[in-house]
C-alpha cells in the first residue's frame, strides 16, 4: 500500500472513530473493568514485556535467529490472544532451515522505516511460502512478532476482534490479504490511540489491543459500555427535543460527506423529506442555516398541499432522521450486543431464545424519533413478545430499567418486576443486571410454561398442529389465525363478507407465498424472507410510509391519483403497529374507489376456493389448518435457485479498433469516468463521426453484450417498455419491449445485463417513450399496469443492494452496472424532440467531433484503418472532405463510404450523389450550388450531373 493511500486511509478511519462518542465512554468503562476480578489479561503484559527485553538485548542475525524463534514459541501461551501454536512451530522450522534469510526478514520487518508495514509483512509472507507452501504464517503471527519486538508500538492481532471492532464503529471494510488485514488493524488501533490521547488518555499500543480485545470478548464490558453509550444518546435526544436550535447546530457539525449523503437520499422526495432536502441543500451550498430557515421551508412545503401535511410532525421529528442516520448503525449494534449478552447468561443456556428481537431503537414505532430504546428477550417457542413473559430492558434519558415484564396479550399483562437505575455511570453494572434476571427467572419460566430442560409438546402453539402446506409460511396456528383475520378485516372493509366475489383472488404460490388480491392489485401477502423471517407485503399510501426504512414498490398511478406502494415489512411490525393499521384503513378507502367499476380480478383463475372460504368461515379455516390445501391451482414459479445479477468490471481498459479520433485518449478517459460514476452516456456530433461504432467497441472492451436500436418519432412505451400482444390462441399476454429485453432472458427468466445502444436517440419523444424506465433510473421501483403469465403485476426495479435473485416471469431488474449509450446527430437538433433536464441529469454528454485539420496524411491513416490499400485518390478525397465540411460537418464514416465506392474506378460523381448530397437537406439553394461549383476543378467529377441531380432532389 502506497504511503499516500495509507495516510488517506488513516485519516478516514481516525475521523470515523473521533466522531463516535462511544470510544471515550467504552474506554472509561474498560479502565474500571480492569480493576475487577473478571479481568484476566495481565499475562500478555508480562510475556510481551519479557520478549521486548529479549529483543532489546539480542542482536538479530543468522547465529541467534533460531534461539529467538524458539523463545517466541515457548513464550506463546496455550490459549488467549496471541497466535496458534502451529504458526510458531513452522517459524522455528523455517529459521532452522534458512537462518540467514529469516534473520534478514526479521530485521526488515522490525526496522525498515521506508517500506510500508503491509509491504514488509507481504515480503516476509511470500519468502516463507517460497520456502514451503504449507508454511503457516497468519496475521496473528505477524502481530505477535511485532508486539514481541515493541509492544508499545505494535498490537497483537485476532481476526474476530478486528471484525467486531469494525462493526462497532460502522466501518465497511472487507477482509483482504494477511498483510492488508494487519496493516488496516494497525491503522485502526493507531487512530484509536490518537483519539484517546486527544481526550486525555495517553496509552501505548498494547493498552489499545487489550481494550479492543476485552471490548469484544467480555460480556461485562460490552454491556456496560453499550448501556452507558445509549443512555448518553438518550440524554442528547431529550435535550434536542427541548431545544430545536441546539439540534440544528448538532446537524451542522456532522461530517460534510454524511450531510451530502442525506441530501441525495432526500432529493426528489415530497412533503417532510422535501423540507429535509431544502435544509441540507441550503447548508451545504451556502454554509448557513438557522431555525428561521426551518420554519420558512415548513411553510413553503406545507402550502403546496391542500391538507395539513405536518399535523403529526414537529421540529424534532423533522430533524431527527437527518441526525440519527449518522449514529443508527452504532446504536443498533449496541442494542443487539445487550440482547445477545442477556441470552448468553450461563444459567439460561437451556432456553432457546428468539434471536435479536424484539428490539426498538430511537426511531420508535412510527419513525418520528424518540428519547428511548427498549428490548424484550423471550423464548423462541412463543408466538411473539406480546404473549410472552419477557426479560425486559429499557434505556432512556432517565436511566435504565430491567427485569421481568409480561406482554400486552399475556394473562398477567400489566404486571412487572423491574429494577430502575438513574445513575448509570456509578450504579449500573452487568452483574447487577444479571442478578436481577436470575432473580426473576423462575417467574419468567412459569410465565412462559417452559422449563430449562424441555418443552412440553402441549404447552405452546406448535407448528406441528398446522398442516405442512401452511407451516412453511406460518410458525403456528395462532400466527396463521392472525394473518387470516387481517385478510378478513380488509375484505370486510371492501364490503366483501363471504367467498365467491370474483374481484378477489386468494392464492398460494409454489414459492410459499400466501396472497390476497383485489382486482388488479395485491392487497396483502405473507411469506418468508431469506433469513426465514415471516414478512408481510401490504398496500399502503406512499406518503405515509415514505419516512420508514421498509422496502417499497410503487404502483403506476395517474397524475391526480394518490400514490400507493406495496410495502414489505416484518409481520410483527405490521401486527403491532396501530399507526400502520390506521394507514391501511385509509388506503382501503382509496382502493375501493380506484376499482369501483371492476367486476373480476385477473388473478381469479389462480384462486384457491378452500383458502378463500377459510378467510370468512372459522370452521373451514380449522379444517384447512389441519388438513391443508389439496389440489390447489398453485402459481408455479420455476428456477427457484438464486442466481447472480450480472456485474461489469469497469476497471478494464477500453480499446478502440478501426476508429480514429484526434482526441482519442481524452474521449476514452471521459467515457471510463462517466461509466464508473454510474452515468449513462450520449455521444453527440455530426453524422459519420463513429459514434455508434464507438458505443459497440466500448461494450466489447467491457465484455458486455449490446443491443443496438435506432430511435423513431413513433416510439411509445409499447415499443420501449412493452405491452399486451396477441397469442396464437387469440389470448393476450405481456411481451417486453426494447428496454425490458435488456434485463431478462426470455427463456429462463434469469437476469441479464445487455447494454442498450440507441442510435439517433433524440428522434424519439424521450419522456413519452422512456416512461417507466426513467422512474426506475432515478431509483424507484415501478409496478406496471400489466400482468405476467403467472398473474403477478409486472415490476421494473433497480438492483439496489441485491446480489442474487430468484428468477420469475414478472420482475425486471435493472442491474447497477447496466448502462444506456445514446447517439445524437447535432445536425438534427432543430427538428427533433427535446430532452427534459431531469432526464439529461442521468447522462454524460461526450462530443465526438470531426478532425480540425483534414490533411492527406490524415486521410491515409484512415485508409489504413479501413484496410483500403493502393488507393489512388487520397488528395481528391481530402479536397472533397474539406469542401463538404465548409457547408456541413460530417465524420469519417461517410468519407469511408466514398473511398470504398471509388477505390476501383474513381467514380466520385456517383459517390457524392449517394452519400454526400442527401446530407445537405435543409441547406440554402445557393449553398448547394456553391458546393457543386467548388468541385469543378476535380476532373473525376461531372459537376453538370451533380447539378442536375440536386435540382431534381432539392427542387432548386
């Protein structure tokens, strides 16, 4: 790693750690923890102090190296934070076989001040592998060697510690080579050392390593640090809720890259998110912002709507999401750390707890922000926390509460046995929390009707009581009952009270998705995600869920209609949130009006009658739960294996063959930069400059398959996006258009990444023809008004964070690495459709001009590119090209056509009629005549014949 890269990396890591209050809080807790009898790491100080003395007093050479490695081997503890014994054994073997080489490597590793640390480790590693490929030389060994030489300068290394520290501070850095991992960990420790020094803690590197090790290995320190940190955030949130001005000032102190990231997130949103965007835009661009600006933008955005869009919002809730995103990952990690520590208490090892839920952070249930967090730990066998006795913990600005709590649906609801501590820094400890949970453990066990050793089969609702056709979706009969009750309630609101209404379709797909459709739309559905969590997909008003983190897909709406979105969220979130239920109630009213004239759902042919009846009839429901769904017309979906979404390696060199440009390297650099930055490209320039060929060469260089089309003024979304077309049996089915063909293999439904090249792009009405593609290019999923063969609505969406997908017939995924390359002939611009600025922002416009200086030598270079040999008319061709450009700029492609036509007999008259004069459409009569007259000195040209053709063709 080069020094400038190392310095930049160090600066970035230091900034991340310095911006986190957590490190100071955790280090203070660490110092207190070291004074307890739980701390058991003093051995490392003793061992490394002795080894530091050995290295200080011993010269490293071929005569001493074997004894040095043996000393390292014997000093390595059998367990702890040093290195696996096999590494030191191999090191002794290596030193014994090649003492001179190993001695030199030791000296280079310890004392070379020129080479970066990663290079020194890499050299050692590669030399060792040259000696014996099976030699074990891991990053922990190099950490041990360096710390043994100077423990005040270099830390010991343990991969699990490195991983956890990255998670704690939200550092997104993947593991690399052995040398890269240790070098990065070293930079991280060095950053922490400097940050702590700035806070008044002057420590050496072994202290930092010890701090990081304990912080990731001891539940006591992890929990106490987490509770203290979250309490400090809660107090800050409380202060912000009371003082808007202070909150705004805190936001202004956030790192600029974080502010810009949030600004781009809120761009193009409406309502509250538009207020957030305007605030960030002003501060980033003008470096000024105060509370009056907030009030101004609130009033401005509010006035854009008839109803009061801010009735549930105050200044704190508006500002909250801007600020909270900067600490959300750290808060979430600390809450999960506490939850896991409670589950890991030794005395509870006989209980299978629900993993990492239920946890509520400062977002609150409505994402409006709050001043507290809470969690519930309960047995996995319980349906949810509401029916469970819980190990409960809550942290807010007043302190921490923990103990036993009964859920809102438990027979003992409202009862609790809670310990409260307000002075967290002096009074809260992990041991106190643990003792409280042990104290209430018997009542916890009794409340959940379980024992630590076994669970009686009849005690809890069991999945076994639910038929296998439904148990792959639902955990229990009770959970399935909740889902069916939701469906019944929704259909009742649509004035549907019994089975048989053809506007609904109750389906069970082969992918184990339970859907209830109303007319053309999915109303609500239930399925398992990749982590086997029960999820709900429900139709909700977009504006009322736009501030949530839930994944959403927008339905296609007319301009005046309320935007509706399919919203994907955990089943528990949906069931437990009164706010979401009220949104759904309002959404159902809109849906009922939207489909007031509809008589039948297109998905009705997939309807499962027994499931439909089970929604309305409890007796039928019980039979379905017990006996399952038989002979159901399930929607079959093939290719259920996940397949990768294709990617493109943008670092490849772009090579252009058989094309010649005056500023070739500049053009290729512009192209490469634009593509890597996520831009699509439009090449502009006169006809014949090689724009289309260049686009194809780019695709070839990047190993991408291109699809080349020429735009026309007749294009509509039917040609570009797709539409219904007749089948041989007279039925209609959806067929993808030009754009959608680029994203999916029509036979396997697997995602593909075929780049689209559109020649003469601005001949089309862009906004009309591109339609849904434009929305998807801006990052929004778009549900089209078409149905696939499976009956699902056709969806066009960006890839986002997905790396794999299960192929299906209704989803078209735009890969992150997909690009559109367009060409525009600048001579056409006066008569062509214009592009909207919103559309143009997605593209990089790269000019491809004609050569400025047209000479015989240049023409001969082109002739070589075109493989035209023994051409006798180079000077004539050069003269003609110059004269053409005097009236209308043209590129070398048209000159190539002329050269190939005239190579045999020099018939330039016919060549000009065929290839040049048609380009003069729109020129004044005098210019056309003037061009022909200028060709009169060329004996190979019959100017009278040209003039005669021009008079007929242009009506001169």
